[in-house]
C-alpha cells in the first residue's frame, strides 16, 4: 500500500483483493507456494466430452496446451490424438484414443506447482531430445519455473543425434528468450557428451547445420555442461512427451511462434552439398557407394542413434572416428565430418588419382584434399600414392642432404691429404691439401696425363714425406696407373663417389681459395705466389696458428716486418683438439637441416639421378647390386654398372612387375652389363669407410654391349657413322 501511495496509484475496491492467501489471475492461481492452474480450467478439461471429429481434437489439444507448462507428460499422451490430425487420415476413434483422453484428464488432476522466476538467482535450462520430440525446462535452485516441449518434424527426425541435441538447446533458448536474454551466464545441461566438445571448437569445424544453430545461440551467454541422462528426468520426460502448439494465443505469442517456425524451416533447408563444388552425379555416386560400405553404414547408424559414453562400447569398425564424433553428420545419405565429405573405401582409389592429377607433392596434395575430403589415414595414403607415382619419380627433385660424416681426424701433419685438378684462365693445376694443417701446394701442369700428375705428386711427397692416405675424385688421372704409384709409395688411395664432390670437400674448399687468390692477383697485376705466401702465413680463425706453423712449425718471412724471435721454430700443440672442436661445430650447424636416408637393400629397385648430359631429366630405373661403403652403392642401370652416393639414388615406386636381379657372382656370365670402370673405385663420402671393399668379380674378357657414354663435361659420346659398302 505504501508503494501504491508513493506512485499515486488508485485501487478499486471491487477489483482489489487484499491480504488473501492466493489470487486467481488469467486461469492461474498465484499463492505463497508458487504458480498453479485454476481448478475451474482443470474442471473444464475433466468435463469435456470426447471429440467426434478432427476439429474437436484440435480444440481438446489446444485447450490442454494452455496448461502444458504444468503437465510435463502431455505430449506423449497426445501423440495418438495428433495422428488423427494428419493429412488424408480417415476418422476412426479407437480405444487408444480413448485411453489418451483419460490419461490427459488424469494429468490435469495432478499438476505440479511452478516456482516464481527470480531475476537475482542463477538460471539453468535442461534440454533433451528423443526420436520424435524436444523437451526443455527452466529451473532455479533445482525447482522448475516453466516447461516446454514440441514434436519434431519429419525432416528433423532424420537429423543426427548431435544435431537434435543442439536443436533442443536452441528451442529452449528461444522459448525462454524473455528469461535468458541479457543474463551474464546461463547454464545449459545436456546428456549428450559430444555436444560439449563442439561448443569449445572453432565454428568452422562444425557441420553446416550445426553452424547455423551455434550462430543462433550467440545471442546468449551459455555455459554447456554434461549431466547424465538419468539425472535429467524432467527434460528427458518432456522430450518424449511433446505437444504441437495449437490455439490462438496473444499477438506476441503468435509472432514468436511464426519466428521460431521460420528459423526451423531455414535450418531444415540447409543442404551440406550446396557448399561443395561437386556435381549431382558425383554426389549420387558417393551416396550409392556409401550405402554399400558396411563400415560407413555402421557409422551412419551410430551418428543418427547417438554415440555410447565409452570408446570401448563403440563397434571396432567405427572406433577410429571416436575422437571427432561430435563433427560427424548425415545428410541425404552422405556422411560429413564438419564440412568434409567422408569418402567410401571403394571410391578412394579414384579420389587419390584425382587429387594427384597435377602431380604435385604429397604435402601439397594433402593440403588440397583435407579441405573437402576425409577418410581415416588419408594423409598417409596420399603420401604413399604420390611416392608410388611413376611420373613423379621420373622427374623427382634432388633428395634431402644427409648428416655430415667427416674423415678420420689426423694426429700429425701430412698424414691425410686430398688432391684435385682444376683449370683457371686456360691453365691446369694440381692442388694437394693437408687435412692437419690446411696447408696446400699448387702445381702448374703442362698436360692432364696421369704421368704428369704422378710426377708432380712425387715431387711434393719427396719434399713433405709420404702420406698415409690420399683422397681424390674419379678423374682419369687417378686410375690403374695411379694405383700402381700408390702401391709403390705405400699409401692408401681412396676415391669419392662419382658426381658427388662433397665427399672430397677438403680439396674442393682449397681449390675455391686458390682460384680466388689467383683471380685477385691477376686483377691487380700482382705476383700470385706472394698472395699464396700471405695466405699460408695468416693465422686460421679459432686455431691460433697459421697453416705454415702447423705444417712447418715456424712462421714464414713475408714483406711485413717481423721480429726474428717470431721466425724461430716452434711446435704447435693442441692442434688435434682444436680440429676436433672445429669439426664438431661444423657438423652441429650442418646437421640442422639434414637427415639420414634409409639404407638400400641388395636387390632393391632404385632410380638413379640423371647424368649431366642427359637433358631429359629422368631418374632411370635400376637395381642395387652391392653396398660398396657407407652411403655408397653399386647399381645396375640400363645394363651398365654405376657407383653412386645414397643421395643420388631414390627408392623406386612399387610396381607389379619385379625388376630382374642379377647377383654379383653372375656378372662373369652376363655380357649385357657394361661396367663403368672409372666410376667403380672406392670413396668415403664425408667419412665413408676408408677401407676399400672387394671389387665385384669380372670376367677376363666380357663382351660389352653398346651403351651411352658421357665425357667428363657430361657430353654424350656417339661413335662415328662409317660408310660400309
């Protein structure tokens, strides 16, 4: 009364009910305990006669719907009556209809009391779905505030279970919009555990239909939690007791109902195939193969009926879909994972061919396919398909570099040396470099014969001493004649893999330095030997000594003034440890972008990198015959024997026809094999085994077959065409 007096509100005595225990208002009774129906309305239902036609059924259900929020079981009871309202259904009043009317009257006589809504207390909505309907309940402090339920349309009944569960949350939020809109937090309870994950994932990961529902729920601040089904007895009962909304209602109610119906139609009309760039014929083909796939049919049944609570209870055939079960949906007989089509097993070979039609790499094919297609282990199958593509293997790129394998560490000067030939300004040179001191000697060659090279080597060895090991490439100067020289002077001759200069990296690095010094001296018209002298006397970085000090144990006198004390002999100590640290540091940086390739098996089919003169760029097929050294193999390609490093050999694709394998012991009787003699000598590629293995047995006079021969520069050598009369 004080409130009415403060706002100057006048009350009529005839309409005023003051200090009463309950108030009748619009068919309801408002009491201290809560809200309950008016007994007069209940009496009207109890006294209502059985309907005699469809109009009478509509009146009965519409009148009962006015009290539907008090009767959670109403929709299940009304289900037989609603079937009388179906189109083209003849009128037949059966005992089950009579039982439904009596059950409806029994519910009306035992309706619960609803709690008053309190804006200051937290709100919880329970929602659930069944095969035929949706049910929800608005609760505060565990007591019901309002009930709602509705039947599913024939289209909605075909939804996947996760879509039905999400639809029940949408229905509850829209039905109780005036209670939920604007609240900071609304707790939504569901008994479908996969639905929790879909709310925590990005929106694009959800199927199109779920995306539309999730966008609708953006108007509310929802916190979806899982609650076991037996504990959600209210919403579970309502979902199985749905009722269609008939009756006139207020203008706001009619507008809200029309809006909800329009949204339901929009969701039903969502077709996942409309968002795919696929023809109707292809979609029908996928649907047809899906119907024949037993595993996908089991997955389809699981998605429609709902997943079990434990992974162990899932059939083994669909257990691999468990981790993303919340993303699987079914539409028009086609299975989707989010926005991706799940391809049946019978169509996967064709899809792999289409994915790799442009012959791009395996990773690129997977990036293209993963946006629209899915099947278990798809990435591995795509990479395996690409690796077995003949065209891609023929035009393959160079392989990944392998980790560094260094030569053995020398303990004294001139113990291990490397040598190489190079040309500069139309002059040929021989360079010999010491692995211990990095000191290199350079010799001008009048010609490139083996005799000249051996003569220069003898001069250097007579000056510096005989080395223990000499490492060279496979040039024609280092053939049988050089082997005899190595045997006479008692040192090991080790050659590197053909077409693999990294194996003789020490000599290649020294050649690079020598060319640089010669070019700069020629540019300034200076004496190149003075430039070489300055380099030999310059201390090496992180070594604290020059190459001359490490080899000769003294500094060299140059044009730069120097004290006599510094020119006295002094043996350098700790060189081996510094070399070891230097190699370890180089290996650490080099191996960051390197990986080891798997070893080849004897008899395995391989592809060899194209020769420099082969402009086709094709990796040719061959067979691995022998493992010559670590990372070095003897292979048979096109009837010729080659020795190649592992990076120049690629494992060939799997084919139905096996390449015939010829054992090394059979080479004596195989005239079709032409041995490339200059390419079969031993080498260590950055630390390959230094002991040369036994050479394959060769016949005394093998009959060679004409094969392609290439010069040192890679030019194809052809025999002359002679005129024969």
